[in-house]
């Protein structure tokens, strides 16, 4: 973009569902700044808090919460979401009203929505970010996918954070055989950078995601690591005002870490234990990491990704109920993740706003 042209203001709105949507927007927000755009960030809850810590000098707006909660029993996850549908629809309608008001009030020239269904306008170019062109929901996948694709159609473009060809991370999730969507594959997104550094931790546990499943896994893993011989870094994934650090024998606990601190810790760790969320997979691939996955119970997308990567001989996984610390020995039999080269040509990608 020509630096002499007036800066355009872009609203960036990630969904608050775990931290993945927010963290994968970090490289986009930085790229907007580097290309003479002015980002305004809109979200809610932990996602908003995390981005405030990353970009304390930017303008922030609060969107209504979708109030997404996981069922304690993964089998009821889909039904829990359906039960919450009225609240989600109410939030989407409120989003639409707010966006309409903000476009005038803040002179917004474009929109980037990461899975926020009401953040859209016909008056300015509107982009939707998703790696789920197919939405895995078990025997209702065909229906949830059609509904999602119909939502995507109204946007100017759909950015998919994956590669278009056979060498990709998300497989069937991010690739359709037949479609009439305006899709742009922008390549995997990660805020991380690989550094060759001395290893400080034998195991890093990285938690995230909505409650109560995050807490349930935390409690389980606290018991399991009592049987682990080696230095452990345990990131709980709780975004609070102040960072807290605790040391218990061979385990170092943090409630959360900022991006640079997390990047350093990941590079200093031999193996990673975490959910098989797509953002985590993109980050670990960027860092060439060996990992073990525990998919969130009932979340078909995470189970699909875990099965795909195990089948490809890259990363083993276990269900939350069946996991035990001895499972980590399986990692030696797998290659680990490695970066899929892609060119995030931001100058070309941001042409949609010009």
C-alpha cells in the first residue's frame, strides 16, 4: 500500500471461544499496522482481555458474549450448543446493531470477522475468517456445513488460514470439492517464530478453551504429572489481570503468558501436551514441535484433526477420559509437526479493502 494514501480503519472481531480465534488474529493485526491500516479490535471476555494485553495502545470495543459453554459430558456438547442457540442468536442480532453504529461513529472502512456471525456490513468490504468450510458435528455435519457456507456467502471474501493444495493442515475441514464461495487461502497463521535455544522443560502443558472442560482437564493433568519425571511447565490458560507463577517441586505453573513469553517457553520445551485446536496446530507446526493431543470431549473438529495427524504419523492423541501420563512415550514413534511453507502476501490479501 502507498504510505502517502490515507490510512483506512479496519474492524477486527475474533470470536471468544477459547483463545485460538484471538491469537490467530494477532499476525493479521500486526500486518494491518505494517501496511498502513488502523485496526480497531472488537470481542468479549478472555479473547478481548488477551488482545488488550498484546496491543494496549489500540482502540477496543466490546461485543456481546455468545455465552458458549461445554457440557461436562462430551456426548452432550452438541445439545448444549443447541440449548444455547437463543442466546447466540440474540448476541448476533446485537452485533449487527453495534457494527452498524460503529461504522459511522469510528469511520470503519472494512471488517475482518473471525467466526463472529453478526459482524458484517454491506456498506464496507467484509471478510470472514474460518478454517471450517465443513463444520464437523457428527451425523449432522452435512447440515451444519450448509448453514455455515450460507453465512459465508454474504461476505465479500472468506479467508482460510491454510494452504489450498494437498500439502495442508486442516484437510477436509478447509477444502470443498464443489462450491460457489469467494475463498482466498491465506496460508497458516501463527504469532510464533522458531528459535534455536537450549531446552529448559521436558514437558509443556498448554491449556485453553471454554469451561468446564478446561478446568476438568487441568485437574486431571495435575494428578497425572505427579508421576512424571522431568521439568514441567504448566500454562493453565486463564487470562487474569496479573500474571501468577507458582512452583511445586518439578512443575512451574503460570495462569497465562504473553505472546513473546509463550513463544520463548514453547521453543525451550521438548514436547507439548495440549488440545488439538487448529490454532495450536498452526503454532506447533511453525515451531517444528513434537506434541501429544487431548481433543476437547464432544468437539468433532478437534477429534477429526487429531485423527488426521495421527494417521499421517505426525502426532499421537488420546481421549480425555483415557489419557494417562505414560501415553507421552508414544511421541517417540511420531515425526512431529513441521511448518508448511506459505507466503502470507498481505499486500495482495488486503487489496479487498482498497
